[in-house]
C-alpha cells in the first residue's frame, strides 16, 4: 500500500468543469421553481444564486 492511499486530500476525486456546469444549471432551475423570474436568474452571479438557495427567505428582498 502506498503512503498516499490514506491521505484523503490526494485520493479524493477532483471537480470537473462539466460537473460544475451541471450543478449551476440545476441551481438555476431550483431558483426558477421557487418563483424567481428567469431573466433575474440570468443576471445573478453564482454566489447570489447559492445564497438564495441556502436562505429562501431572502428571495423576497433580493428579487423585486
């Protein structure tokens, strides 16, 4: 057994671009399902999208 086999930092899978794109698309769809207009979702950056999904009560304040 190699010495890196127990080190989870080197053995865990890395994120790929396709997986990230798929995740962001899924997040956008979730926001639209919560009632945010598609035009507003397109203008948002990724941090804002993740914040609104984590705290749906903020949707009314950010999206008018």
